C-alpha cells in the first residue's frame, strides 16, 4: 500500500504526512506535486495542512483547481481513501468532496493547542478501528476552522451520521467551552456518504508518538491500512 | 468587444456569525460611534474583463462569483458597479 501526499505551494504538513506513512507505518509514500496529473499508483491520498496558495481568496479556494485535484476527485469517486487534514479539510470542502465550509475562528485568534475530539462515526475508512465515543487528543493549528454548513445540509450531515469527530471536554461532553473555534454543533471532522473521504481540522499526523504529547493519531492511519488490506 | 471594470462586494452570509465584523463594530463603539449597528467585513474585487456590453460583463462576473469568487455556503455577493474602461 502506498500513500500519495499532495504538495501545494504553501503546504507545510506534507513532510509530517510522509513521516506518518514511512516512519510510523513503515509504508512507502510519495509526494505528489499539485501540477501533476498522476497519482503514481497511490492507494491512499492525503491532502495535508498548510496554507495552499497563501489562503488567497479563501482557504482552499484556489488549490481545488490544481490539476492533481481532478485525479484526487476521481480516486475519491472510485472509493479510494482520502483524508483532508486542516488546510486539506478546507480544500476538500471547497472541492465539494465534503459538505460544508470552514470560516474564521469565532474568537478571531489562530489556535495552536491540543484538543480532545470524540469519535462519532466508525463507518469510515479512517475510523474503522476506533470505537464510537472514543476520545482522541491531537493538536490543532488553524485560524479558519469554524465548521459551517447551511441548515438543510446540516440536517443531512447530522441525520446521515456524516459527523466523524466533535470537540469535547475531558469528560467527553460536547460543551461550548470545548468548542474552541465556534464550529456548528462542535463539529471537528466530517465524512462523505461512502465513508472513504474524511476531513478534520485536528492533526492526526502530528500525534503519532507519546514523545510529542500524543499517539492518538495512529488509529486513523492504522484504520486506513486495515481498510485497504481488507 | 469592449473593456469593462466590474466591482463586486463579497460579504459573509446574513445570519452567520461574523466575528471580524463584530470586533470592528465593538472598536467603533469604543471610539464613540454609538450609532453603529452591525458591521460586515468582506472583500472588494475589481475585475477587468472584455465583453460585448455591460450586461454581458456583469453576467460573466456573476458566473465567476458562483464558481470561484464567493463560497455559496458562507458568502453572499453583489455587483457593486460596471464601468466601461
């Protein structure tokens, strides 16, 4: 199994994602330049964090038109696993791979801190090895992470179980205080209907080693590994 | 074909929390501008484009807004002006 990690101009977590695949899972990974039209045989695609195109216009708005995104969309359409992390989540939403959009944090501050998220849905390629209600600690680092969606789509997102992660407190409650960026319904991550595409604002690829504060991100990568081998 | 300059205002959707606008409104109140109600912070774009007439130029920019310049989930747009250039 091979990881393909998309590098946009301004991506800055692509190396972290490569590290996650190669050092943590011991799997091959290739960086895919955004101008390429070739996924180079990648089984799993990571849209990494960063500031693709300097977040010009809106975070993710320009990146979604990069040539590689057509191939990423086709891969997703075929049921191939895709994860959008932070800026990658913003790009996936702009590209229509996931419902909703990410807006400026309610408190206007860039937030760089560990958060606790609760797994709401395990019917995805990225959370299959999690248990529902499981709490994971991972860092966030974003200025525009307030998940927003129109009322009709929110009904579908909640009704069809498309919410994958919510910000919670240490007791696992989705409180207003735990909702650090003011997201609708404490939503930290969502999936598409098929469950092969997941996006989230927290960084699982930066939570792979207890030495760095948490190894809770590993279960996402182990889940996709199990899914592809299944 | 003639040249036109089309101005567009893009602002956060009505009803959505606009923390930037609120922060500016609070600052204005602090300065003594107590008559100020809501403030909305958005973007102003000026697009120079060739078109057969002003209506065509506006139509093209509307399509640009729908497809790229504004996010329909979070933003509203309005054409602020179309001028021959």
